[in-house]
C-alpha cells in the first residue's frame, strides 16, 4: 500500500547496518584486505592479533551488512568485497555534502556582501 515509506525504511536499515559494520576499525581493515581480492578466513586473520574465531565474527557482521559475500568451495569459505552497500552509503553522504557545500557557498556570499558594505562605509567616512 505505502511502498515508498517501506523502501525508505529499508534503505535506512541498510545504511544503519553498513555504518555499524564500518564503525569498527578491524572490520574496515578486513574490507581493505578484501579490496584486493577474495581471501579465506585464515588468510584474512593472518595479520590480526586475534583468533580465527574472532575474525569469523567480524566477517558475519560484514556479511549481514551486505559488505561481503562468502562462497563455498569444498571446506573453504572465501570472502569477497561487495561494493553495493558502500556505494549506497557514499550516495547518502554525498546528498549531505552537497547540502553543506550549498550552505557554505551562501554563507560566503553573505560574508562578502557584509565585507563590501563595511569597505564602502569606511571609504565614505574618510
């Protein structure tokens, strides 16, 4: 019935999952490693000072957020980056970046008007 409202909530929920997953520095580091290609849990865990089980928990959070996809190849479960949620988050941020830039441009225009008036007033008093 009200599909538009549902879609907005769905998008907001996806953004919440994305930002919650990205809030953790270990998960961001895992995504950075996966940006170069598919890796197994053991390969992902190698540079971290934590157990493979702890890394697996981080991978589950990233997978729930849709930031990674996990495959099944025999006993291996390679993980790979899925950029779609990052693109959605970037688009959401861009909306507010443009709004902020527009406001700063308008503020700059007003400051220049005030500076111009101040200069005119000072020239008239000399």
